[in-house]
């Protein structure tokens, strides 16, 4: 009944009226209820508080059973969000004090905790619950315990087999031959709890040996405890592939590009083959396993035997397992160096090579170096990366120069990198394969770097023209080089790579890069996989079938003698190697016995004397470096003019003659577009060569060539016109090849002949671009060796500044051209992609990944499984990220394949967030890209690829946000 009145008793007293016949009248402004005001919010709030106080008063008067019944009724009426609120409130009010850590922590952390338990404790933990048993019997916990004791499974466990290594451990322990104290007393005749008073000298020696071994064990345990503090979590890194005691490979091999020659296999030292001083025999297998940090005695045997048959630059030593071993040299090679694969084929023994990604960061490079060295130290560090005479492009995002060297990032990088150099040894230093010593800024950079690291820094002096031929020229300081004849001008470089390989690479790098680039693009993954497999098969076949390491037992003296003999043999061109090695070992034996005798001339070759006696050093002579540079300039100018003349004589003259005889191969306009700028360049540089030749004919200490360069720089507009016409000329040539069969036949007949210096027309037209860089390099060398009081110094500096600015213009032109080419290729590659050529957009990096999806998002991350939906390609631009679906089509009966890309989505970097996913047993190398509307879970094939991509992505996002603000 809808009745409205104006009076009502006070609401606080209403609870006293319960049980009476009083019915409160309805208030004005209410509808169908006297308890819910609709028009007055303040009255509504007041009434709600009064009702709440009334219910709480009743709740205080009820019994415990009644309260629980009320709470049950309330909770059953709550929604899911209200129940979550109650859960969080209870967790804050009544915190959990006792909980099973295996149900809260991620699985890899639980395994990490259980890995510190002893086998007996693990067996006890397995009886707690089914979940604890599942964790305590994981193979990752029991594998190391079995391998350290030399217990290997005779088969490879299946992926679904559970607890195989624990069962093998228990079976091996149960078959051990051990005696109780009473049985030992009965067998050896000593009563229990009674010491033998008659201790012989032999027993005392045994006790000393046991005490010494116990001391070694304690030191190793202390070293292990210290290393455990910084131990990486289980499953947080890819297992390193390798030979593990003959067991099957259960982990993925390391796919990082880290190459090491044979001596660097001493990462696991040969301490397991230690020789006893009293008995002259090796320690038994159990003692050597306890005194070593290696995984198995078989692997130690392998490394010890290899040390007897491989070349080492230094004396063979037995290293303590506690201290780091020393390798000879470390060489860092950027993957942006043209045809770096040729260099890898000629790396010398004792050199550890790290090929790093040019797109990465300094911290990623340090991590890669640390993994390659594996605790070893080096004597010298070499760095080969794209560079000029004033700076080194160590990474794509960071350039090392005089201005950036003292930044915090580079200081920390060089301090950590040089921490791997042996602290006190002759010949320590850094070798930079860039002509820094050819310019004043480069020399200042070298001095600053030497002061920062405390090491000698060597670099080429840039007195040779060509792409990388300055490496073969004189170096700034080669007096610290060892293992190479100091008479050679490129002695520092020849410490790392054999001379023939280095010469071939320096001369052919630019030409080989084109072919190798196509090879990497199409067959890169297949070749990498085949290389790893072939290397593993060859290594296993060599070690276990050819050498038979388990049957070889080589003493310390024989190992050292063989190493020195093989080292001397590798340094010589000996036609009778077996006779030379036998004579060397005979001489070594006489030397060890104390008899001072030398090899006679009738039974030794000159090479043997060279290996035992150091070569006398040549006397230092003062050279006219200015004259050397000017002569090199004149010589290279003649070669340059010869190529320009070949363009006109081999190409222009026959084409013009055919046009005049009404048998035109190419139109007159096309001939003018291609060859007219070359004619003007030939005229300009011919005058320049004549002036240089006149100065060289009357060369002296006070002779000047700077004014000749100033005259050349005043006519650089000729080069500007050539560069502006260069792209048009190439397009004209390509169009003529496609549309004119006669022109195509003409090029096929005259390209790459002796008359064209074995170059094509397009390669000859590229020579003026290279010549500008050569001018800058040679001018920097001239300025460096010209005193400031010399009359030629002012003109040389003015010409150098002009050519530097022109080189910057040329580099900018090349970058713009490369950027436009990449954008066009990317646009054509992606089907259904919107227009990418907008504004100042440029492509930064492309990464292949897999698109993942989780069946249930409510499962915790550590237990969540993923399934692959499709293959993705991520195109990162400076302002957006484009995701495409990648389809791979394999060609039948071949290893080749091609990929097609379909546009999927694009996200602006200003609205993109990235989050890494922790490694679990279900997913690795994964990350989440979160956009404004949806997110994508992606995973890369390797961890290095993910780190490089995420580093570039975060840098691009930061730059985009900064520009947006």
C-alpha cells in the first residue's frame, strides 16, 4: 500500500520497536519503499550508515555459530570481484606464516633450492608428497651428481621418462664395495676404537697425503660456495653443447658465434691428469675428480691429451683448478665486417675469436666475451670493426672516438674487457685493425685508450690505399708482438691470422661480401645447423676413434716436449717433418739432462736453429714518412687514372664509334649520361697527377704538396656533379641491359677483362667514391708527419678539412640511398602493407619470431604452457613496429627456401610496451608486445636474438617518446 506521511520516529530507536505492531510511515519522495530514499543522496547515505550500525550491533550480540552462518550467507551472495576483495583483505589481516614454498615459487627456483640438498636429504624430501617427489627426482638435479662420480647412463632417456638419473644413482651406490668398521677391523686386523701405536714412515706419508687432499677439498668447497652466491638460476641459460663424459647430448648446443682454436679447449684444465711426485704416476680417478671442478674425468682426459698434440704459443703448463688459465689472444670481429668468414678460416692456434652482432649493446658484447673465455685470461686483444681514421664503429648504436671514449659507458666497457688481460706479462696490449695512427685525432684516441686501460695500443698507420690493405702496412708499434717476425710491417695483425689468408681477405673483402651476403640471406640457418652438426661429428670421431683418449697416458714431460716440438714445426717450412721432430726431441732430452749441446749442421736444417734462437732485431732507421705518403699517393693516383681511362677507352669509344657508323648499340643521350662526368674527372685528376709528379722529382724535406691539394679541392664541384649523376647512370646501364640485346652482349664481351682491370662497368664507376676516402686517409697521414712550423702544414690542414666535409656529404648520400632502398624492398616484401615511405621513417632491424598462445591465461606464468600459432617477422622502424605473418616455402630437392610476408598489424612505438617472460620448461626466449588494443606473445629461436631485438626495441621506444614529448 503506497501511503505517504510526514512524520516518523528517530531511526536510531527503530531497533527498539522490533516485535511491536508499529509500522513506520513512508517518507515523501520515496517510491514503493519506506527504506530507500530516491531523491535525496545525503539522506540515503545517512540511512545506509544507520542500517550498517544496526546490523553490526546485532552481529555483536550473536553467538559464534550465528556469526559464521551469516558470513556464509553473505559470501554465497557475493560476486567474483567481491570475493577477490575479501581474499586480499584476509591476506593482509591474517598473513600466511607457513606455506609450501614449492607451491608458491616458480618451479626453476624450487629446483634451485633442492639442488643444494645431499642425496640422502633428497630421498627424504621425495617422501613428503607427490609434488615434492616429482621435484626431487628431476634429472637436472641428479645428472651432475652421477657425472661427477663417473656414472653415465648407457642409454639416452626418453623425453617422457621420469627419474632415470636418480634410479641410476641409487643402483650405482647400492653396488659399491664398502665395509663396516667391524668388517674392516676383522679384515685388516685393527681392533675397534684403538689406534696403532707403531706408526711406520710409510703410513705417516700416507697420512700427510690424505691431509693434503683434504685441504684441497676444503679449498675447492670454499671456492664452490663463493661461486654459488652468483650462480645463475636453473634453466636461465642455454646449456653449452660439448662432450660430457661420452653421454648423449641432452641440451641444445650453443648457437652463439664463438669460435676457438684447439688450444682454447683448455677451458677445462688438465688437472685431472696430475702426476704424483712420489710414484711418478697419475692420481687415481676418484682423487682427480674430487680435486677438479670439471664435469667428468673423461673430459679432463680429453683436454689433457689434446694439450700434447696441439700448438701453443707459450710453454705447456699444468694449471691449478682454482685459478684461471691463460689463452694467447682474443680477437673481436663485428659481423658488419665484409667477408669475415674468410678471416675465420685462417685464425691461428691459440686465438679465441668472438664474432658479435653489430646491432647489440656493449653489455651484451661483454657477456659474449665472458662466455667465450670461460675463465681464461689473454695476453692481447684485437678488435676488427668498421672504422675510419678517427673513430671506430664498434656497434651500430655507439661509435668509439676521442669524444666518446671518456663516457661512463665506454669506460666501464674497457675496464671490464681489459680485466681479462693477464696483469703482469710482457707483450700485453690492444690491436685495433683500423688506421687510427694515420690521423692526429686517431693518435689522441689511442693515447687516451692506453692511459685508460694501462695497455699499449697499436693500429695501422694508413700508408696503403685500398679497402683494408692498410692492415698490411706499417703499424704504430710492433715491438711488443711475439710469435711473428718483427721485420714484417703488419706483425701485430699476423699474430691472429695467417699471412696468406689475411692478404687474400684484405684484397678481396669488398668483392666477396656480395656473394657471402646472398649466401647468408638464403642459406644462413641451414649452414649454421650443418656446421654445428658436422663439427660435433668430426670432433667426436677425432677424439674417441682416431686418438682413443681413454687409452692414452702421456706424462707431463712428454706432453711439454711434444708441444714445443710441434710448435717449432708449425713455424717452419720443413720438408721432412718426422726427422725434424725426432731430432728436436733428442735435443730436448739432452737439454733436460743438463748436457749443453747443440744440433750439428750435418743433421739439422736452418729452420731448427731459428726455432731455438731468436732472430736479431734490425736497427731502427729514420724514414721520411712524408715522402712515403706522397709516393703512395702518386702511385695510387696512377692506378685510379688507369681505371678512369679504361672506362673511356673500353666502353665510351666503341659505343661512340658504333653510333657514328649507324650501328648504334646505345643512344647518344645515354652515352652522355654515363660517360660525360667521367671525362671531366679524368681531366681534373690528370692535372693533379702531373703536379704531384713535378713535386716528387724535386722532393726534399721542405717540399710542399698542400697547395696541389688545395687546387684539387677548389674543383670538387666536378665530383659533386658526378655523384648527383651516379644513380642516374646506374639506372641507365640497367635499363639498357634489359631492353637492348646488343648492349647486353657488348657488356658481356668487355666486362671483367684485363683491359678493365678485371672489373665491371658498375664497379669502375664506383672508383671515384673510394678515391675520396683514400684522399682523406693519406692527407691525415701527411698532416700527422708534418710539423706545425712546416710551410706546407697550413695548406694540408685546409685541404683535409675540405675533404672531411665532402666525405661527410658522401656518407650522408650513401645512408639516404641505402635507407630508401631498404624501404622499397620492405614495401615490396610485405603483402597488403600500407605505405611505409612516410616522413623520415627508416628501418632499424628485422627479427624472425614465433607467435605463441596460452590456452588458459589464469595459470601462473611459471606453469603456463604455450602453443605456436604461426611464424612472425617483426620489422622495427624508428616510429612503429610492423608485424607480419611469415610463410616459408621450401624448394623441392634442394636446401633453399623462400619466405613470403603478409601484413598482420602495426603499432606506434609511443603506445607500445614490452615485457620479458621468464624461462620455464615450457617456453624459452619469449617476450610480450603490448599494444593499445591487443598483445602478442613472441619467442625467438635463440636467446641472443631476443636480447638484441629487445635492446634495439627499447632504444627505439625511448627515442620515439623523447621526440614525441
